[in-house]
C-alpha cells in the first residue's frame, strides 16, 4: 500500500484484497481494490486543481471550496399534480442553496421542454453569500409548473453554465417527476455523452411517475447518485444531504489507472461499493498496456472496485504481477498527475489445493452483491412482463443473497414486493398488491451494496 503525503492534499490509499494462489493452468485473477481518501480538509476547500492540470495551492484555511454547482428543477406541468411536488421542489432547492458555503459558484435552472435560467441569469453563475442566497430563494418563490420534459436540454444548459467557472469541482443536482417525453432517447443519450467527464450529477425522482432507467442512467453516465423521493415532503432533507456531500468533494476527475503486463487482459473493472457500477467500457488508453477508468470527484470516503484479470497460465512455482493499480488525475494535454497511491495484484501458481481453491472473502462477498443487483433487475422485469415463475425465482434468489451478505436494507425493500417463506432457501411468494413507490424504490436502490468486516490486511 502506498499513500500520498503532500500536506493539505487528501491522502489517498490503495489496499488490495485477493487470493493470489492459482492452480496449475489457471489464468483468472480476481481482486477487490479499496481506495480511501481521508484527511484532506475537504470542508475547507480543494487542494488539487485536477481539472486544470496541476496542483492547486490552498489560500487561507477558511477559503470556500473551488467549486460550482447547478441545480436543475423540473418545472413541467406534472409538478402541479399534486401541488405538493412543486412546493416541495421549491423548498428543497432553497434548502440546498442554504447549504452552499460562501464562495461557491452556483445557479438554478428550471427544466421543462426547454431549459431556462432561474437564477442568476444572463449565462453566468452567482457567488454564494448571504445576499445571493436570499436572491436565489426569492427567485425560487416565483417558480411555477407548466410545459413538458426534455432533460437533455437541462443538462446542456447546466454544462454551459458550469464551463464558465474556472473551478476544480463541477457538480449538478437534477430533480424530475416525469418521463423524458419531449425529446428523443437519442437526444438525451447525446447530452449525456457530451456532459460525461465535464461534471458529476446526482439525480432524484420525486413521486412515482418518472422512469427509473432514465434517472439511473443520468447518474451512471455522470458518476453521481440516483434515488427516489416518493414523498415530496422529504425532498428538502434529501437535497440538503446531497449538497452537503457535494460540498465535501475536494479532488475532481480521479481515475483508476490499471497497468497489465504483456499477455494479460483486463476482463472487467467494476465499482462494487457503495454501489455496483460497471466501468469496463469507460476505459481510456493511458500508454502501453495501461488504461484509465473514471471515478469522479472525491471527498473523505472509501470505495471498493472488483478487478478481474486474465493472465497467461503458468506452471507450479511461477509468479507474476497481474496488474498494478494507481490513482491519477488526467490533464487536458494528455498527461496525468499522480495521486501517489498504488496497489499490486499478484498471481502465484501452486499445487497446494487448499490455497488455490480458497476464495478471498472480499471477492466472494462482492460477487454475491453483483449477483444480487442483477437478480433484482431480472426479477422486476419478469414481474412487469407477467412472468410470475421467473419473477419468483429471481426475487427468491435475491432474498437469499441479501440474507447471506447481511444486506438488511435491500432485504427490507424486497419484503415489500415478496412474502418471504424461507430466506435461506430463497423461497418466496409474489405479493398480489405492491405499492408502486415500493417497487420503484427497490429498482432504484438495487445496486446499493454493503461491506463485509475487513480482515487484517498485510501489505
């Protein structure tokens, strides 16, 4: 394990959990890579201007974060049904504005079939302070609902506004209550492709009339979080929490760099905690046999990644470096600034059957968590399609996996969709009546994972 030690910069560390022992002729190596950022003082501002190709110098200790945030609020006609949704959206956005610290650049965008600037206007960002917060809240009081939904236009306007700020952290918060019916799916996909890597975005669906796959796709593409807020009264608390997390980010555009030796191939790279997110297809080449996988912005936090490498099979007693893991912040000129942390994934061939057949607890746990998320997805799709047998089988397997892994939150959500007969055996019965909010909550949160208790790790 290596740790970055530059003063005032969040300290990044990398730990690798794996069983490096393989039987003769085997060639698949699995490892869980834990990345941790800590001690960076992210509540007092950034220490690394990754988005601009170098190390930023912290000024006074009380300087606000070098950040910009755009809040996108759905103002389509459906937000008035019931009126509590629009009222909740105004209150939630006001609460988020109150959570901004002095010096943060910000704007509020109203979204319908077009996007319009609510505050401050004229294609610019405001600088958070007592006066601008109050002005923004006054502008929010005038928000009314009317029109359609074209989320791609909201995202493009947010990107335009965020691009005007010379800051490290660029973040969006998006709230919608309906389906993206006033632009083509291709238009939204194009907007997401345009915005990916330019800012991160948390997406929230309020009520039950929105499309889960649309909201989760936005969060996935823009490396943010997705969730449901079924009751508009809970929006303010949720928005406050989301903004507090955004304000805690101190390092932007962090990439997981993976180098593999000649003859080796990365089968997949997945984030597995705090949620499952497949990063395999997001690789950008970073030199001979190296690739970068984007992870977004970081505050004081820890995340886990499952790395699977195919290596050339070898004989007993041979060993090799299967992969080297490091953390970098890519620069626009094609270079990258290293965050100093590194971990090694090894392969050792042995005839010790006990050693080579043992599965690392971390790898086993997250393999189960990924299967859990997939079982829920397939089960809910089968339920919607009217295939009761397939839905029962898949959701039963999900109940079993949730119990085995100790994922109590997911188990509780599953219990609102199925009656559990035998958790250990995965025996369930589909409920005849399921609240739409309960089904959507399970679908939206199906990729959230839990960690196992770490075993002592030897570097």
